C-alpha cells in the first residue's frame, strides 16, 4: 500500500513528540521492573498469604507453540500467550508449570535442543499481537530441563515468533524477533548467538522489519529461510497490508542472505507470511501468504463477524510452493473460494503452515479452522473431527507432527493443547488440566455462597461459585459454566436479583439476561443496547464497553459508547446524557475490516454517597465529571498524562469528593504505572504509584471496611496499600510472579479478595484480616 511509506515517518514524529518518560519502554526497563517486583515480594509482610485457584476447570487458553518427542507420546512441551510454559510427562494427564518465577508469562516461541533435552530456550512476547497481548522480555535459557532459568538477552525484542537451535551445538541459536506490538522497534529482526546467549548478532541488516517465521534445512543447518513482516499496530487499527514482506534464504549459516521473489505475489497487499520446508524433500518450500488483494465487492448489507458493514473482501490466505529450494515459486492453492473465510481479514493472527515430515505433498495450514492438503497444496479440506472425538477449539497457532508417526499430531489453539493419534479424526484435549484462561475482568453476585463471573478471551463469559477449588469437584455449588456475555464484556449483576445480569455480546451490544437456576443452561436474553439516533454518529463501543448499575437504584443503568446513555427501567428505554466524550479525531479511526473501535468510554463511576455524581473516562484519555446526573459535564483531565487509556475510575465510598483513576498505556508499549487520587472532585490530582514496579495498571479498589486500605492490579501482579496509596506492598504470595491481574474486587459481604488474571484464571484470597 502506498501510504505505508508515510506511516513510519509519522509514527517516528509522534514518538519524538512524547515526553521522555512516556516513550515506549525499553527492554532494560522491563527487566528492571521485574527485579523490583521480586524485591517487593521479598520485603512484603504478606508474602506467605495463599491464593486459592478457583478455576475455570473446563477451559484453558491460547497456546502459541507445542513440541513432542518422536516415539514418546508421554512428553509434550507447550507455551502460552500469557500463561507461561508447561510440560507433561504422562501424555497430558498432569502438567507442570515451568515458568512461574520469571519476568513474563507471555511466550511467543521456544525450542528444546535436539542434542540435549535439558537445554531449553524460551522466546518471550507473543507474536500474534491480539488486542490484549502482553510484551516479552527477550530470551530465557534453562540448562536443567526448565527447573531453573537465566535471562539470555534480547530484552528489547518485544515479541519473538520462532526459536531454532542448531541440531548439534546447543550454543548456536537463531531467534526471530517480530518487535513491539504498538510501536516501531529498532530491535526487531533475526538474531544469532554462538555462545549460548551471552551475546547476539543481528542478521539480514538490510531488512529493517521484524522476522515472523524461520525454518532450517533438515540435514544442512547452514541453509535457512526467514520471512519478514513490515507491520505496525495502532490503537484504532489492526495491522494493515504494507510493502516489503519478503522471504529470505541463507546457505552459509546466516552470514549472507538472498531475497526470494521469483513467482511470489507483489507485496503491496500482502501481510504475514508463514513458511514450511519439507524434511522428506528439502527442495520443497511452502509459503502461506496473507493476501489482502481485493477479491470481490461486498454483497449488499454484507456484515463482518462483529456486525459491521464490510468494505473489503480480501483474497485471503494463499499457498505458494517452490520445488527448487526457493529459486521459483508457483501459486499452489487452486480453490480460493474454499479458503476465502479461512482467516478472514485476521490472517496476521495465524500465518502457520506445516509439512508432513514423511510426505512433501501432505500440507497443513492453520487459521480459524485447521485444514490439510494431500496433493501438494492444490486443494485443502477442513479437518473435521468425528462425533466421538473430544471437543477441540478454533483459532490455530501451533502444530507438531511426529516424524516417526505422522498420524500423531499436537495442536495448539485458542482453547489450549489437543492431540490426535489418527491424523485429526479424533482429538484428546487438556483444557481441564492446564489453567490458562485469559480473563478480561471479574465481578460477583450476592448469592450465598456467591458466584464470580467474567469475560474470557475467545471463550465468551464464564461463571462459577467462589467456593470452587481447581481440581476438586463439589456438587453442592455452581461449578464453572458458561454465563451471559461475550468474550469482551463488562458484567453487572442486580444486587437484589442475582439471576438478573447485564452484559454485552461485543463492542457494547448490551443484553439483559435472566438465569433459571433449576436449568443451568436455560437463559432468557433480551438485546437492550441504545440504538443510534439520527443526530448521532455510528456508536463506537470499546471491546470492553463499560456498563454500570447505579449504587442507588438497581433499575438504573449507565452504558458507554462515545456517548453516555442512561436507562431508569432496566434498559427498556434510554436517554443520552452526554455529547461525544472522546476527542473524536477522525485521523485516529481505522477503516473496516481493519478498524478497532477507538475513542470511546472505558470507565464509568457514580458516587455511592451522592446520587447523580458521575465520572467517565475514555480510551483516548479524556476524563469528565457531572454533578447533576449528566445535565452538565466538566473535563477534569488537567494534571493527568495526555491521551492515555483510562482503565478504571472509582468514586470513593468514604468521601464524596474523593475519586481514584488508573490509566494503562500498554497500547503505546509504555509500562509506566499510573494511579491518581483526587480529593476535590478531580480538580487536582495526586499520583499515588509511589513504589510500585513499572507495569500498566488495570484496576484499583477500596476496601469496604477500612478507608486507608487500597488494592490494585497491574500487568505484573497485585498490590495492597494500607496508607491511602503512600506505599504499596506485594500481595503476590503463591501467584506466578509476573501474572497480569486484569481486575479485582473485595466482596462487600464476605470480605475476601478475588482477582481475575489474564492467563491463569480466577483466584481468591479467603482471609484478608491480616491486611487490616
């Protein structure tokens, strides 16, 4: 695309205009932040408190890489997007988490040395760059099979897409670094170490782009192929096609590289490229190309998966093939119609292709479904499991094929890890034994015992009793199950009728649900979101569009798009009580199919002490107050960092003029923590992050009994303050050291703390009396 040449200079100008402390954080800063996190836990008087994992025990999370041992189906390693690194030695019956004490739970790729399985290299930072992906901290190395780890460099790589270890010398390692998610990164590219990670050298210096895939010749490690990806993601746009997505080849171990272009499509409309090299015939090289060349005009009123009008129908994924070691490529996949919806416009999420180690004509491609070709990539058929199979999941990111038994497959997808011993006709899943659910949030009802619920990445929403303990079944309580709401939803539960739940399906499409407890799967649902009026722009609902039940009236609901709406009759009718609360900057609005809803409300609060005292915050950093229930609004962002995503606003239950706000600048690759308190209705703000380790902050809460007791959740854990925010202590206890805490609450009746994590499920601290 021609505008891609203008994009990077514009981003660079914006980068240089940022205050020094608000520029994208360096790898060194991330490493230092984790050191501070460990020190904070070591000094904390609460380091021995024990969190109880409640679950869920019916779902897992997004898997990014898998590996087995040929001839030994008992051993599997698996990495996860935000859930760490796991291993089983009993064919999946039990799994051990090997990465809980390290600086990030976000892993993009890993490799186990072929010459010594005790040596493992883990590349951190998920390269699939989902909307809530978390950055990495470079490469880690273990010499004892994962018992202990040492940081091995490349801290500024952002995300890592592939790790390859030399088959004979485990000190020689190649790492494909795809770079930061939201900002330009000078550290992206292809790297090699020849001394076990003590130092690294950047390869392909003439290509400034990230490297998204890498393969090595099965018998000659001097021959490798790499694919580069020129991408950047913006808060208002998914990655768009850009120039210079190339395949490269070296025959001398990486000293020199040649660009392979003969026969491949023009890169103007291409995106991510996955590559696979046949082991049975190394002259055969496949490329899975995410091709966004317009295929056809959209049909009348044709909508995408989120109900938005389609402006572009792309060609979709294509398979290209070389039979002469990359000298020439030909278009292999003939039936493009069948592949049109294989990855939609989200090909940048997938980009994985594999070849059967024993047959160069058997090819697998990974997208929303999993597909296989047995004719060299010409035709593909979706792999549909038999009815007798255990359930699997969509959105595929990893596949390992046993070289000695190619009917044995290990697959990683958004649901976790699955295996098949019959080429995909039947699958065994491990969703109930790897607690890797990625919760965006958590809330509660007032039943006894109470239930918790939240929305989960690619798993809609789930709920279960707070009394659940992972791995223990109890028929007397509500075990984990689906609940109302989509995968991106804020839940509000009627405090007087705990079976009445408000939630969104996606992007603020609010619904009211009535549960029927006698029939767990029986739900009465009604769509109630406010519809666009003639004098309004198209409603922009954030992925987590905010919904709030008034603490003064259980029938009054506030709901945010770019406008704030109010209903006094449980959502049957609505009144708009604000103008556009965002900057409404048209230059920061993407176009479908790449658009991300932006410049919208992400936080709403009403004072528990004064009815109609409202606060709102937006994802582009505007903060507002109304003293008269939306009759008039005043902006109160003065003194706060500009244009930073508002993650939470809490109006104090102890003082009418006190309000807390948290901001998260993760979407600019900035890890600086932001927590502010105002005692004068937002006229002035005081920063209260004090001694918190650097990490984006997701939530803050007051204790229901002690006005000085505060809790906060960040992308690097959970913390408590007993002095109104003047100092903070780690509450990490037995949690993974770097797990992201996306939300938390203190139950107003039972007075225990519940946290949701983005990668390790929901946890409860049953007794917090020691904190008071």
